[in-house]
């Protein structure tokens, strides 16, 4: 049996090693940003995540100073041309005009009609984690239809080929958006490349907005809740601000999340919004947390693994298991916080890739064979915050793949290893 804890506060003295799994993360949150998150269960995760991302800096919707146009034209910039933007549903590239025009508008992916129809200082109306630049006609057609899967019998709204994605028509689902119905009884199926982006924006809204008031402005905030219940969604459109409002469809969004994991562009967008608002979308940073809160997906979010007395990799300790299907790239992001540490040598993240096994060795003295080692410098006896990122291609293997994470230090404040799979493969975590 391994012990599962959200964080490690272990190792008073002497050699000590521990490993921690926090789900899946590939984006680069500042070290320590999620240090207070307790992923023990859905209740603790929701509460501690909310505390990290709430009370963000609210910018005006439209203003002579920095407003949502400024943020969105940075966040939704065309990756191949900094003077243009790419819109969310049509994948059209439009020249930036510094405030929108007939081509592109601001789309509330969580429709403002569901809970927050009026701009205020609480945040949801202007929150750029959910606002996206959007072709005007697509914005109008989407209206406030919930996100839901459609069918070949639905109306097709095609995408344009840009940046290697989009284009084509006539085949469901292809690269198109599909829609049927109107308002809360309607469905808007986002094209595949943006399904996960939309889902994670909705998950962010649910956890960011939990009622209460904005800690900085004192403005009341709604409790936004995802559901499959279309009646609740419909009842959330009253024309007035609500204390509780609903959107969905939750089960569809969970599936979209796992089908379309975060890519580099989405992570960069998260970073951009963070630079303005000061808060992040945790489900872009750590996709595994969706599993803890809403289930589904390949990663059961195991929490913490720890082991003790490690000298060299493979000699002792835990072996959390990992299996893959397809040929995913395993992305590993390691955040560590050492308090008053006295490392003997630079701390090394050691990646050992042998046959069908991937081994992550984290230890403080490079006396064992090392395959690859992004080095994290450790400065003296002072507190240390470090982060590193690696990714490895893993072959298709129906059998278990073990990985191990080891560290040696005197006092470890917190560490998180986040793993995720991309390139269309799947990764399953468990413990042996
Ligand atoms: Ca995507
Ligand atoms: Ca909520």
C-alpha cells in the first residue's frame, strides 16, 4: 500500500525520497502557484483550487485603458501572424483592429444570459478565460445554446484551414461545428480541435465562481454550475444577474476534455490571460483534476506517492504503474519547493527510458547511471523553488510501464509531478 497525500511535508533529517503525482500538467504555472491545492478528493480540490484562482484582477469590458479587447487580441493571436487573430469557431484569421469589427466579436463561451447578463466588478462577464474572439455570424448562430454533441442531421458551420487545422465540409463531424435547436434546448457542437478548450473554459467558470463576493471589489459573484439538466440551464436565463446559474452539458464537456487535451497554443493562451488577470485556468495546467472533480478520462489522479531511504533509482521504493495505448508523448512537469534544504549536489531530474519503460528518477546526487538530466540548480541553504519540464515519446505498450521519482533532501516543502499524454495516445496511472 502506498500512502496518498496531496502534498509532502516529510523528511526531518537524513536521506529521504518521495514522489508525488498530481494528475496531469504540461503548462508552466509559476512554481508554488498550486502549492496550496489539496487534491485528496473532489471537495478539497474544488475548495482549494477556487481559493487559488478567485479574486482575479477584473478588467473593463470596453474602456479607453486596458480592456478585454487588449487581452483577447493578445490571447487569441494568430500563431503564424502577430498582427492577426484566429477566431474560436470558424478558425478564421482576421487582422487585428484594436477593438473588433464586423469580422470578429467577443463570444461569451459561458453565455452571459446564463447568470451574469450585466457587466459588473465580480468578473464573469469580462473573464478572458472564457471570452473568445469569434466570427460575428458564428457568434450569433451559437447564441446561448448549450455545448452538446449533435449529429450528421444537424446544420454544419464549417471551419477554415489555418495553422494546420480546420477546413473541409460535408462529413460529420469532420472539422466543423454542428448545431440544432435554439436557446437552452439547442445544441452547439464545437469542432474537434476546440472541444477541449471550450470544456476547460467551462470547468474554470464552475470552480472560479462559487458565490460570495470578490475579495478585492466586494462585488457579489454568482455560483456557476455545470449540469446536464437543460431545464436548469433554461431557468438561468432571466435577464437579471443570478446568485446561482447553470450551463452544460456537463457530461459532454467531460468527454470533450479528455478527447482534446491541452496543446501548446492553449497553454500559451492560459499564460497570456494570467499575465493580465493574475489567475490561471487550472484545467489547462492540470487536466487530471477534471477527473477528480467530474470523473472520466484515463488518469485516476492518484495523489502522492512517497518512499524513503533511496540511494539509487531502482533499489527501493514505489513503482507507480503507467500503461499506454497508441503512441503518446508523455509530458512530465515537475514543480518542487524545498525549504531550508541542504542539498549535497545539484538536484537532478533523471529520465530513464528503456525499452517499454519510462522511469523518472529524481535524486540529489548523480552517482547512478543517467539517461537524461535537465538540471535544476539549488542555491545554498535558502528556500528553493524549481520547475522543469520534459516530454518523451513512449511506444505502444499494453503492459505496465513503471516510473519512479526520487529525491534526496533534508526538508521538502512540496513537490508535484504532473504527467499527461498527448499525440492522441492514452495514459493510465495506477499503483502496483
Ligand atoms: Ca484543443
Ligand atoms: Ca461554481
